[in-house]
C-alpha cells in the first residue's frame, strides 16, 4: 500500500510538471535557445479528437559547437544475465550523463510486468539502437534513424537496418514506422491520442528534433514537427514511457522533467551541449 501511494505521488508530481514552462509564459511563449544550438518550445493544443494538452519540443543544430549525442549503451551485467539493459528513469539519466535534454527511446520488454517495473530491472529493446558504434541487435521491424561520425543525420526507409548503414552509424535510434517523409505525413499515421514521443531530422540543414506530447495523436505530433521544419520522423515508445527532461545549465527554463518520467525505461536518446554564456 505504501509503495502504491508513493508511486501515485510520483505520477502526480511528474504530470503536474508537464507544461509548466508553457504556463509560466503569458500566452504561447516564443521558442527559446536554452543551450548553445538547442532551442526549446512548447504549445498548448486546441482540444480536438486528436488530443489536447501540451507539446514540448526541441530543435538541435547538429553543427553547433559542443553538441554530442547520447544513446543508452548495452549494460554488461544485464548482458551476462541474458538481457541488454537496466531500466532507468529519465531524470536519473539526464543527471548522470550530464545531458542538456533527453527523451525516452525504443519499445522494450522487461523481466517484470510494467506495473512492477523499478529502476535497475533488466530489459531488452525491441528496436535496433546504436551507441557509439555498438549495435544492440538487428530488429527485424526496425526503421533506423542514424548519425555518422560527423553527426550528419540519415534515415533508412526500409527495414531491417542494412549492414552498410550499421557500419557507418555512430549513433542510431529505431522505430516501427517512418510517419514523416520528405516533409509529408504518411496516410497511415494514427489519429488516436495518447502520450507520445517522436524524433525527426532535416538531413540538409543537419537539424534534429525531439518532441513529447501529453495527449496527442501520432499524426498531430508528427505534423507539428513538420511545421517546425523536420523532413523525416517517427514515433518512439509512448504511453507511460513518454518523457522529456532538461539538464542543469539551461537558460530560461528550470532543469528537470518537462513531462512524464515516472516510468523507468530501457533506452534513452539525448544530447549534450554547452551552456549559453551569461550576458555582461
């Protein structure tokens, strides 16, 4: 009973933090550069059958000085037990890895039922990820969004990931469908709202986009990324896994969880960046 009560408190705290950066502004705040090369924005959706609540997003200039990517690496102790990862909360990852911003990543399976999952439990990812040139596995149903040694973004429009792409990828994150391609939405994007996490890129401009929606359809979230300039994008794990956190040193926004974060997950995708120098 105590554990259940504690979990409820965590959930309420996480949910109450979602959208706080938007609510602190008057009306819809202008996008803000919170780290060098990282712009944060949020907006409150007009309620419709495709959702309501807030969308939080960041746009990362991959050419900015100091930008580094992060993908959860394989865990040696989990591998020894026949798994791949240890579950971690988004707040603990953004803090421990000194990230500027991070989101939850791929779908996963863990040893215990999702209601019983706690940090440190062993887990396996369902889609391929690449962490510093180490490939987790080749997921048969994975479409891979990946980055080479120069952080140039790429996306593979077929599945599974091909050996040539995996050989060039330093960082990679997998999804089950590319819902935004060349700036156009797929007609197969769903319209049922839920908590959602998405990632997208602009290959020519070398831009990366991360987004979390509190209660939004896949189509509407990817449409928002398209409006921001993204060309190719896909959903990651959603529902109770959806989360976004901002790290220490951000300008104009308090560090911590922007949304979600109560459920530990197997993999995270994040960015390191330099703080913005204080004006003299």
